[in-house]
C-alpha cells in the first residue's frame, strides 16, 4: 500500500515521510515548494521507496494510494497571510481534490487540521466538541476559516460518498526543520536569541500556548490513521500550558543568550489562551506527548545553530 503525503517538504510533512519510511512503507510526496524546502527531504534522495512530485494540490492529480495524509497548507501567519486567497484555495480546493482522489481510489484520508479552528476560545482547555470563536473577516481568517471548511468537506464526503476520513486538530508544534522565517513564536525566539537580538514579546507575554514536539505529533497522527472506526476530530498537542514570556525566558536560558526581552503591541485576533483537552486522544489512541519542552527546545536550538552555521 502506498502512502501519499501532501505538503511533504514542509516541517511536519517531511518528518511524517521519515516515520512512514521507517515503518517500511512506500511513500509519494507532493509539494509545490511555496513554504516547503527541498533540504527537508535531501536525505531521502536515492531511497527507492520514496518518490517526490512537484505539484500544487489546488490542481487535481490522479495517483494510486491506499492512504492520503493531507498536510499541504501554509501554517504560519507570515506565510498564510502573504497570499490569503492562495491559502484559502489550498485548504478548500486542495481538500476537495484530495477527497476526490480518496473517493476514486478508495483510500483512507487524514486531514491535518488545526487548533486555529477554535479561534480565540472562550472555552478552556479546548475540547473537540467546542465550536470555536473565529473572526470570519479578520487577517487570520484565510487560514482559520479555510481549515473549518476543510473539516466540513471531510465530513460531507464521508456522509455522502462513504469516504474513509480522519481529522486531527494540531496545536502548536515545534522541532527541527521549522522554517527560520516562519514568524512563529518558537522559531522567532530561538533565532533572535542565537543572534543576540532582542526577543520580541507581544502584549505583556501573558497569553498562553502549549508546545508539542514534532516526533510526538507525528506519532499521534500515525496512530489516528491506523485507528479503525474513529473519524475525529481529535486534538493533538501538549496539555502543558506556558505563557509566551515563560517561553522567552526558557529560550534565553537554553541558548545562554545576551538578548533582552522587549514588548510590542498584540497582533489582531491573537488568541489569549490556547491549550488542548487531549482526553479523547488518550482514550482512543493511547497517545500523549512524551518529550518535555526543555528537551524539545534543546533539539530545536541545535538544529537552528547548524542551519545558521551553514
């Protein structure tokens, strides 16, 4: 059985390809390289069980695959706001095309959705049953609403056409192969600290996030794909909540940086609190994160140091 991974050259997609190949599977990767990087897959050149195709999922494609891991979409505000129409097209048209393919070849399909479907939540922590609080016309809506439509499409194809679907809602994930310029808080802080530049904290840094290391996230995604009879959505993320200011201070300690912390105005629609309720993942998948934030950040700092040295 062939596994198709969209967004294969991206941060999460490339780690997923590695994990699938480690299981002995055959993998086809799709990516248009808008945010994906060839370097993320350079180590797979010559692997006869891996094939990479340059393709934009907003255009249909016909391939043989038994399972489709749909991870294609810019995921950082800088990238998804750069071309918001393209972002919406990727979530909506790309998901339609992948669902159409799954329907034709009778493949199981997993959608990498996001905690952004909860918007700036009034419920805390966020359960899968929570409908969210999203601004449909705000600067983040191209991503938030795109993923909400993608989830709707998944369930409608399942109900109308019997497509075998899985949905995971991914909370903040970090680790090696993050793009240095993606504008997310972990990469921002590490890059600023290693360059001894001021760490930019928005607001007073009291907003909270939870950070899941990439290997834990990939493990949860694979368990979800293997699980029979569970469509989801299922939250995947760390239940450990930290403030942005605490994260900045931890990065400074781990990098022994001379950087100072400076404060700037909060961006529009920036969520105040974000933490998953992972009771469903624990119960149905036997999954919870294993890598602590300090340990995962050390691995990520080491990666950033290597990239900057190159």
